[in-house]
């Protein structure tokens, strides 16, 4: 195989691996945000539960306050009942007492409802607290894995960069320039396999004589359609395996 072609194949392997690592690293902020969103959602559920509990407790205090006023009025009515002088006044006072007692009973029922509601909301708050704690632990573990993955990809990038620098020194500068130009124009893929008379990237069929020339792997031949540098994989499997080690 032409030495420069072999080196270009290795260079493409390095570039493709590095691009994949860079994409993974670039995705990490979004993954980290997704993890934070899980915490925020659990925290939001807890805050909502606490808000409902606080509202229920405040409603109970308001009812108790209002009931205390009515109980005071009821006590006053009962005290005045012994002072009335006519039957009409007595009946009117009795009516006021009945109304006040009915209101107190309704408020006692409402307070009981609010107490039961508070018990349920307290249970909801405790469950939300447990859910938040569990989510925090899970997210902490996932963040640790994420950080380890990023560190590993960054190490691979550094290794690939050093290997690329060494490899490029052995390739004709004009070929390196061609490779880099093609990589910019063709989404990072400057070298492609030719298989069954077709460029495996752009899928355009080539002339038989051109494919036969590519099969020999003894020259730099570019695809007539996409201009990528072509090689025949039948004799380059070992090269490809070596490039990714």
C-alpha cells in the first residue's frame, strides 16, 4: 500500500474518533442540565406540598380566630340571657344563641376537616422530602459517572492529538492540506472506503477502471463526486484496526 495513503487512513481514524469524543463532551452540559432539572422538579414538588400545608394551616388559624370571636359573642349572649325582662327579648336572645352555636358547630367541623387535611399534607410533604433525597443521591451518582466519562474522553482527545501530530509529520504537506480542506467541506470525512465499485459515503458508482485502480491502493485517488480520498478496505483491515488501538 502507498505509505501516504496508509497514513491518511490512520489520520481519518484518529479524526473520526476525536470528533466523536468532542461531540460527547459538547453534549455534557445538556446532560448536566437534565440532571439538575430532575432535582428542580423534585424540589418543586416538595415546595408545592409545603405551600399547600402552609395554606391549610393558615386557613385553620383563620377559622379558629373567627370561631373565638363567635364563642365570645355566644358567651356574652348567654350572660345577657338572665338579664332580659320580657318573653320577646328572651326569645330573641335564644335565637341569637342558636345562630351562634350553629356557627361554632360549623367551624368546629371545618377545623376538623382542616386537621385531617393537614395530616394528609404532612404525609405528602414527608414523601416529597424522601423523593427529593433519593433523587439527589441518584443525580449525584450520575454526575460522578458523567465527570468520569468527560475525563476519559478528554484523555482520549489528548492522546489522539499527540498521535495526529506525529502522524502528520510523515505525510506530504500537500496531502495534509487536501485532507484538511476535504474534512472541513465534508463533515469531517476526508477519506472513504470504496466497496463494490461505489463510494461508501456519497454512494455514487465509479467507473470500473477507476475502481480497479483504487483496489491496488498504490495511488491517491479522489471520488469524482464528493472528492473524498478513496481506498479499498480489502487490504486495509489491519491498518484500520491498528489506527484505533
